[in-house]
C-alpha cells in the first residue's frame, strides 16, 4: 500500500508542482502565433511531461518492487506515452475535463501498482 500511496503522491507533485512551462508548451494553441515549423512542437512537450510523470511514478516501484531495469524501462516508456495521450485529450482535443484526466491517471497508477505487486513482475 505504501508503494501505491507514494505513486499517487509523486504523480500529484509532478502534475501540479513540477510541470512548469510544459503546462503551456503542451497546448497546441500556444504555438499558433509562431511559424508553421513549430506547429507540432506541442507533441514534444506532451511526451516530455509524460516521461517526467512516468519516471516519477515509477520511483517507488523501483525502490520497493522491481529491480529488473529492462521491465522498468519498458514500463516507464509505455506509461509516458499513455500519459501524454491522456493529456492531449484534455489540453488540445478538449474531449475530457480535469476530473476525467486525473481519474484516468489515477486508474493507470492503480493498474501499474497491481501489475507490479499482484502480477509479480519483479
């Protein structure tokens, strides 16, 4: 349970405190006033934030549950891409609100916790 609580806490720290300028850069509208060559730069910001959050959320898994670096690295990448896709639905497509965004992130954190604890991916 301590792993799950730490994962949730670190997610909240990253999503609300550490995100910084990426909160603006991951929005497609931020880049509209700039040259067309920058119009897809929001994707980089989405992936960077997704990676930051994923890495942060995986720290408790690494410390207490999983010592297999290959599995952990793969998991960080998958989680980062999913996080970026969810954020894109909120920030750019405007298909979900903050509540749905956060509930989806929390569901995924719970799922990852299940995979690494009950699933025994050590």
